[in-house]
C-alpha cells in the first residue's frame, strides 16, 4: 500500500483490508506513536465535515504529524475561480499526503492523477467514501468477531449514500447476506445489484424492516441526504421514511449492533442511545484508529 492513493475501496484487496484492520487494532492499543513526525498532511475539504475531518486531524496529531489545509471551499482560492487541478498541483508542493473531500463524483480520482503525492478520498459526491468503509469494517469485526456469515441491513438512502456503496463493495469480499431497506425512490442502483449477482452473494430488497429486524446482525442506518436531491419535493416525501426506536429492538439478537456514519437527523431516535446495541459513537472513535492505519501504511511507516 506504500505510496498508493486510496480513492475507491476497490483499490484495496481483501488482504489489504485485513492488514489495515489489524494495524488499526494495534493503534487502538497504543494510539500515541510518533510515526508521522516530520510529515505534513494536507486536509482539503471542499464540502462540510465534522467526523471525517476531525478524526483525520486527530489521527495525524496522535502520530506526531502536522496538518495544513482548509475546512471549506469558502476559505480557499476556489472562491476566486481556481481550478481543482491548480489547487492540487499547488498544494502537493507543500505536503507528503493529500486528504480530500469534494462534492463531484470522480474528483478524487482526478486529483490522484494530477498530484505527485498520494491522495486519500474523504468522500466524492455520491460515489465512495473508502476510509469510512474501513472504519465500518473495523467496527463490524470488533463487535461481531468476524466479517463472514453476517446479515447486514442497510437502511435509508441507498441511492445517493456513498458510505452504503463503499460498504457494499467491501463486504462483498466476505460471505455477506444483504438486506436493502429503502423507499422505492432510493433503492440501491442497479449496477451494485448486478455486481452482487456476479459475486453470487444473496441480497433482499424491502420497503420496511419492522417484521424482519430480528434477523439482523448489523443495522447500518443512513440519513436521507437533503444535499443530494435536485428536487425538494422528492426529499420531503422520503426524509422521514425510517425512524429506529428503542422499542423496535426488543427480541433482536444479542450480538446486534447499530451503526450510522453520522450525522443523524431523525432516523435514530435518542432513546436508542442508551441501548447497548447502539454503536455509532464508538464507531466514530474507530475512525481515528483506522485512519492512523491507512495513513501510516500509505507513507510506508
């Protein structure tokens, strides 16, 4: 993985994934290691972020590195009309690694092609979010003790949700049964279903999961994303399609854990937070250890 950009979860083999998770486990046991001392990491966020940006910055700080960059396009020369190419070509003079979030699909791949340093995709539109996927896999393995033979429920925005698309692709390396729960307007795109068929993996589509929730090992809730809708009426029609409440968890498996890439809006009620099956806040912490593993691997440390 040394000097290799991480743009899509497909950039990592099954062995790369497992190696990253093992390294993340080491960092969880010993999070303060000065491996990035003397390294400068550029954090370029053209779109708002809390967890991804701050967990990357926390990971860099714990590893002894320095962070430069911006948290919004409003504080960059993009506001003056600078192209993405010029921004990347300029910034890569100042750093050893670029982390980038951008609203356009394909922007991270383009950045990796024009940059002289490795690029990590921190989310490109509705396309992929591979570092979120790796922390999701770490959270699943941490809570289930395995990644094979699991019933994975993906709930909410399965059409525009980049975290869903990346997780689906990554879990296809394992023996996974998928349950896709969404309104008809937000179904998983056909290309992903075709991919699973080619891999001979089982999947089921539902518009409700109340009657089947007892089968779940992992429930991955997602926000209906207002910013991905071009039609406000379509958003209003689907925004409160699913709300997970504590009462719905009665009779579910003991090993069930609820994940969410966050931020949440209404899709997980506050009364779920105290349930031992709620795992979305520890999941966010796992982002620090996983991103420590990713950056140190890419930089060959």
